[in-house]
C-alpha cells in the first residue's frame, strides 16, 4: 500500500514542474488527497477492521462453485483466471508481440498531436457564448472572437514624431501579413509611455495559423519594425495566453515525463529489488498513456465519432489535458502494476517457478483489477455527457487508458512479458539496501 500510494503521489507531483500555476496547484491538491487516503488505509482502516472483528464477514455472498481439481490453497482457484493465465503463458510470444503492436498502432496518432485551446465555436449550440461566437463570426469574421492586443512601450527619449513613425511602420507590416484581417490605430496612454494596437486575425482563435501569427509577430514582424527605435512589442489577450500555455506544456512535458518515470522506477526498484521489473512497468505505463493520447487525437483532431459525443467540429487538444492525463494515468497504471507484481513475487518467492507465479498472481488479482477498472471507466465515461469540451476530453482519455491498462496491458501483455523474462525478471534477486 505504501509503495502503491507513493507511485501515485510521485506521478501527480510532476504537475507543479509544468511552470503553470493553476496546474501546479491541482497537482499539490491531488498529491495531498492521495497521501491522506494512503495514511487512512494504513492506520484507520486496520483499526476499524480490528474493532469489527468477525462481524466484518456478516452477510457474505454465497460461495462460487469451485473448479474440479483446482488447488484449494489458491484463493482464486474457483475462477477462470488460472486458465487464462496458463493460456497466456503457453502463447506468451504471440500475446506479447500482438498486444505490443496493437498498442503501438493506437498510440501512433500522437505523432500528429496539436496542442491548443478549443474556442467557444465548439461549445453546445444552446450555450450563450456559442450563440455570441457564431453571430460575431458571421457578421465580422471568426478572428473578432479572439483579437490580439499588442502593447508597445515608448522609450522616454523617443520623440513624438519618431513614436508615430515606429507605430505606423509596425501597423503597415501587420496589415501586410496574410493572416491579419484588421489592425486598429495605435492608442497612446495618458503619459505617452505605452501604445496599444488591436490585431484581428482572419481565422478562429483555435486555428493553428493564429498561433503561427503570434510567433511570427514576436520573432519577425515586431523586431523588424521596432528594433531601430529601441523598443519592442508584447502580445496580450486570451488567445495569446492560451498559445503560450500550449508552448510551455510542449516544452516541459518531456522533462516532466522523464522525471516522473525516473522517480517511480526508483520506487519500484526499492520495493522489488529488480531493475527489469521497474523498466517493464515504466514502459507499459507509457504505452497506456500513449494509447489515451492516440484516441484523443483520433476523436477530437481527426473527428472520428465526434458528433456522437456532442462536438460538431474537430478541435485541438487542450494544452493542459496531456499533462493532467499523464499524471493521473501513470499513477493509476503503476498502482495496478504494484498490485499485480506483489502477488506474483509472493508466489515466486514461495515456489521458485516464474511461470506458475504469473498464473497464481494473475488469478489472485485479475478479477479485482478489472472490477476496479470497470468502475473507474464508467465514472470517466460519464464525463462525456457534460457539455464542456475540456471535460469530454479528460473523460475519454481517462476511460480509454484505464480500460486498455486493465485489459490489454495488465492481463495480457504483462503476464506474457513476465513469462518471457522468467527468472531474469527478478534479477538479481535481492539488491543491497
């Protein structure tokens, strides 16, 4: 329980390193919640069970019929899981290769992942903000739903004439950009130290051409117009803010993933004293998260079945979604992994047969893992009925990963790989503390 909860906390604590304040706050709150739950499970729950004593077994459900010839020492001998475990271990190569290829195919669309922020044009048609968005787009153009605000500091030594020349030069260059619909006249502050211009793009705020425009203004247009005057331009507004968040997530996500995997891997090595087990667990957790990303791309970017969930046009993946999904799903995946591996290692240490240990471990935990995953998947899929696009993304991503992790990965790929590794999976047997 301690190590399982620890891996979840480590995964969620990756969120504060994103550099995005509200995402970091969510990570700290989630880590504190998991820690409190883990401490309650280690202290309060045993105390309550001790107080209840034998009364905790009151109202037991009728025992299931035991399979003839099954080992009575096996707590799961009256289930179908032992037969499935033996089947997977007999065909371990086929299941290992087949499951890996299937997961990689589902993960492949992540190569086309585009981060952004779905605008109000993707909200339900009865929402007031969607109705306002459609009316503005029809009357003036989609870019009016997300104008860019350019702030130009005016140096004290710059004369009014040169200030006007600088702002006129910037306006001409902006108007000449093919992605710009309109540039409003510059307005000076009362002290003359700051000028504001509104830039209206030709495209909707979520369009990737608007992101290209923001980057182009910062790197080319504004420096070419203003460097000679000793000043520059700052871009404000909701659209620019969301583009900056997407850029920050894209830059920091690989480092967050690396740090979380390293920390979780060290925890698994400390628990099982087996480096190969830690590597295998990390790779399979990444496959689980990758499939969630791939399904999100296929549904929301490619539009596969999009109308079935109440979204009428393809949208980019909201920038905070990959980071949130990784933290939650990596922790859940490691939690299931620790649960399964603990049962397998216990049997391996008792009998010394790696193949039999996989069968017994899977038989003892498979039903619990799949039942828990089913409950979570139902909860996550209920998010689809909420109108907000962001909530739909989170729900589908979480449900996809949980279902795949508890079925393809945990009861097919993991047993097959452990069977292939055999004794090597638990090498070197016991590391020094």
